[in-house]
C-alpha cells in the first residue's frame, strides 16, 4: 500500500545525519505493470512499478531526474554504471552505508540466452538487458548487483547519464563470481571442420634437417599469395617453406582438392622487429607461391573485410591445426574451428597495459568469450590462421599473432588487424 511506502532522494549515506540535499517523501500511489504476475516467479520481464510521490521532490544539485536513453542498442558491448545500497556480501549480510557504484558491460542478449534457456524468449525479444564483465581473467575486475539493489538504475553513455534499465534480477549469491558461465580448466574447445568450409585455410610447413614439419596456419588471399604471421617464417628461407592448400586432415592420404606448393619468396613486414618480442602488431608476412594454386571447391581466396569495426561484439570464426592441449602436446588431425567474440579493444587494453597503446591504436583485434562455459581459443600452432567474421564467416579481418601460450589458461587472443595494413597489403599482393 502507498501509505506504507516512502522514498529518499538526494541521499548518499543510509546512516547518520541527512545531507543538505536529502529529502524523504511519502508515496501517494503505486502503479505496478499489469503484466507483472507474481514476485515468486524468478524471471519476469514486466518487473516494473511507478511510484507517485505525495509531494514533488525539490530539485537541487543532488536531486535531478534521470534522462531516458533514446537508443538502447547503441550501448551493447559498452561500459555502463550500476549503483545501489544492496548487500556487498550475502553470507555476512553486509550492507554499505554509502551508495555503491560499479562499472559493468551490457553484453549481447544471445550470451545470456544460451546460458539461461528458461528466459531465452524474453532475452531474444529484447525484454531484458543482460550485463556482465567479459574481463574474467582478473577476478578483482568483477562487480555485480546483489540483494537490495533491485530497482536501481543502469546508466550508459559516455557520461553514464542515459537511463537504459532497472535492475530486476541480480546475483543470488553475491560471492559467486560468474553467475552465467562457470569457471573451468580451459581446453581449446574446437570442433572438426568440414570439407569446403574453409577453402582459404592453409598450412605452412618448414623443412629442418631434411624433414618437413607443420608449424603455422595461413590464409590464401590470391591464387599465388598466402598471408601468415611473420614470426612463423622469420629467419626462414623460401626454399625451406611450402604451403598446403585445400587440406582438411594432416595425416592420411590427401583429398582430391589438396595441393602442396613451393614458396618462391617471403615478404616479412619491414616493421616486424624480433620474434622474441611477445607483442608485435606488425606480425605479418606474405608468401609468394612458386606456382599458383588451382582453384576448386576447397581452394578459394579469402575476401578482406571492408569495415572491421562493424564486427565488434559479434561472433567470428577461428580455425587451425594448433595444439588442443599444450600439456600433452595434442594436435588434431582434422582442421579445427571455433566461434569466438571480437571484443572492444579497451577490454584487452585494461588487462594488458604493456600493449595498451597498440590496442588503443587499433593495431590488434582482441577475441575472447565472456561465457566461460563456451570458451574456445587458439593455441600454439594456430599462428597465421585467419579470423573470419560476418553473417557467413566469410570476411577476413585478422591473422593470429598471439594465441594462448598455455592452452589451459583463459586469456584473450590477439589477431593483427588487417585493415590497418591496407596499404602494405596492397603493395605486396
């Protein structure tokens, strides 16, 4: 009933004397959304109510109405701000005196829909906004609402001044770091690719002491040019390099589309410095084939993406024959594929300050999954392999430069952003 409700505005601290801006106001009417059914139902996208104050709040420096966002979709993948006086620890019942704030990320609804099938329809219909941090590598970065924060606002925009949502469902256990995915020891969770699925994928082989070994991936970009990572071929000679195209399985008899071609020339990006430097955004090389590849159903050049930025926060596809477990040295016979997400560069820049400038300049593309239970990533031997985006995963956006050294360690992978090297590629191709 309205007579049993009141609202405090302008408040910063719950306890102690009120500040000069604070007002406690009676409620004259409560309007609950007519489609709200029952508070015992855990998921209810109509969890909204409007309280009419008996007397209007006196506006001042600390009492101002929020502004509604005009376009919520623009904030997906962006940092937003949540606030409230909810519990900071459910086990101890700890509640703060001072209003708490924390940044979080509005993640695409499919990320939550996959993990919460019971409300998949509501998420797909855009009834809920799902927030979570994809920076899972450092637990101290995680922040989330808890009991008592319900009804608090989610504010987005450059100044966090756009109201996009009201908290309906926080984290049941405030100490549970990941309420969507679950922490698991990482293995590279690829699956077997099919014939004709990656006709641009190549495998680079290097000869040492008379024996050929598979060292890196690559991507066919013209009938006689292959793009790979510079660190795969630095200090190597063309006569000791060859490329397999149209290949699906490393071992066993070749399929009818497969060709193994000699390399006549290796172009390493002139700004690539040293393979011992862990982060190098010029980690690019172009291999000229001695004879052009014969194009067929399983041998086709990749198409470069015209606008890489449009694929941030979308699902992309990675592929390769790299290790699936670095502890055992397990390498697959069949080409592996896995979906991942191209995340905003600031997400990696915050976690890898040693290359923050490179990220901010857009030299790298960072991929990672915010749903850890679905985590998959590249490992040793996948270097030089492509990152493909777009609705059909047919747009080449990057070449793998730095995967995960330890395949059981959850970390982002970095691809060289090919759009940054447009002029260099035009000259070499």
